[in-house]
């Protein structure tokens, strides 16, 4: 009974969130490359937007990514499960100095329920931004959400996606990270595979499945990461982020 009450409460909270979540976004959030020289900052996990903005400015400017991605394939179900473990490293000394220089020029409230906000910052406090507000329900579905990875002569593009159920700011940030990760895993990586035999029922002989786990090692130096576009798909409860990195902005000893 307690579990049922808990499920009902979670459902009610999710419905409240969806009802009160914004559908109106400033142009600088949905199409950030139209506003070069500015930095977006999210409030999330008790972190002020100013801290997030200064951290992400330097992480996107230049960072080292080290980690692994585990791909677990189960032949009995044809399912592919992922477990990622990776870290971004960037200069902490420069972050505090930038934090003292950033000034907010615009913001919007993500949700009246969560009280989360997104800020737009600049180092020039004389700059003013009067960006139009866009009703996301009027936006056509972008064709880039159909691909996980693409490239042109200058850039690699990665598409990140995350569920819109829960904390929206955390969902947007996760989608952006997934976009970066889509680029890294699409490029040459060091892959190790092992196969394991999993018994479905130990009491029965012969009912065994052969599973495979792939370990993809990542070690990259990244420069000039950009979020090109964001798209909220509330009908399917998904957030999308299109990320790009210049081809000359990716270095790795694992790349030939």
C-alpha cells in the first residue's frame, strides 16, 4: 500500500511539473550560436547558475576527457545496455577569476514548480540583450534529431537526448553531455571485448546464453565545444541538444 501511495505521489508531481514547465524559451537558449560571446549557466543540484556558467565556459573552451563506456549485449533479449564512466578535467584556477567578471544579461524561469532558472552571462556588463521569446510548440521538428552522429568538412556533430520527466535543467545538461559523448564514441577508440556465459536458470542444464561486453576507452583533448541548438519535445517527453566540435579541436593518442 505504501508503494502504491508513493507511485501515485510521484505521478502527481510529474504531472504538475509538466503542466508548469515552460514552453516559452529565449532565442539565445534554443539557438545559442546566434549569440556568440555569451555563456549560459544553469541552476541545478544547489549550484548557482554563475558557478555552472564559469565551469562550462572553460570546460567547453578546453578540457581533457578520460573514461570508459561499457556496452553490454544480451543475446537472449537482443538488448544493448550502456554504462558510462568518464570525467572532464579543466583549469580550476581560471574559473574563479572568470566568475568575478561574469554579469547576467538575461534569464528565464524553467518551471514554477522546481524554481529552476537559466541565465545568460557576459564579461562585458555594458552589453544588453533583447532576445525574442519563442514558443517551442511552434517549432518544426529538426531533422538532426534523427542521427546520433554526423560530420561535415569542419565539424563533428553529436546529438544528445534525455528524458523531460524530472529536473529540466539536469535533463538539458545531460543531453548536452550525451551529445559530446556521441562524438567521442563515434570516433576511433580503443575497444576490448570479452564474452561471458550467463545461465538463465542454474537448475536447468543447457539453458545458457552468450553475452558480450565491450569496453571502450576514451582519452581526448577537446577544444571549442559548442551547443548549436536545443529542442524540447514535450509530446514524447524528451530533450535534445545538438553539439559540435571542430575537427581540429579533437586530439587523442588513440586517433590515427
